[in-house]
């Protein structure tokens, strides 16, 4: 038989969405370190010039 959950099902959705957002943001920070040297060579820019937009992206989230 189906037993009801001891809490509302909506909380599962909220928790999974929050964990998914944290995982995406965290993995994006690690990926930036790998991609930054290749992007700098292609665009002939320094790392400091390319990282100027990162704090504004963090503030949006």
C-alpha cells in the first residue's frame, strides 16, 4: 500500500532544486579554471580581464 509521506511532497522539490543549483554553481567555478587559459589564448586577453564579470555573475545568483 502507499503510505503518505511524513511531510509535504513540495519540500522534496524545493530541496532537490536547491541542491541542483548549488551543484551547478559549484561545478561552474571549477570549470572556469580549466577553460580560462584556453579562452585567454584565443582572445589574447589576460586572466584578470576575463575575471571581471565573475563577481557580478555570483551576485545574480
